[in-house]
């Protein structure tokens, strides 16, 4: 028996689907057919969004935020090292004269 591959959707996609479904004259069925997903999934997203608001779909966004924070920490450390080496080069250049 093979494992079923589940489709993963981004938070932006989910919010787009919910906004599209809330437009006048557009039914859940229309949106689901348009986006290739089930109505049950759309209902789950809607329920989750009503319960949690903007925090409903953290998904990859949290991973990206953590990655960005790590990159910023590394950049700050590299800048400090660069500044230290620059100051050291200036100091030793003065000493050698």
C-alpha cells in the first residue's frame, strides 16, 4: 500500500481562496473547482481562520521568520568581525610607520 501524497498550500494561497469564496456571486464550489481542491478543505480553512484570525496559517512563514532572524544574527556578527579587522588594520598600519 502506498502513502497518499497530500498537497500543501501556503498561507497566502489559503487566504486567497477564502477571500475569493467570500466574493459576491461566487460559491465555494466555484472556488474549489477553480483551484482544484475539495470543499471540505475550504470549510476547514474557513473554520480555522474564524477561530484564530491572522494566526490561523503559520506554516512555512514561521520557518522563514526564524531563518531570516538567523541570517540577520550572522550578518551582524560578520559586520562586527569586519569592523574589528578594519580597526586592527588601521592600528597596525600606524605602528609600522
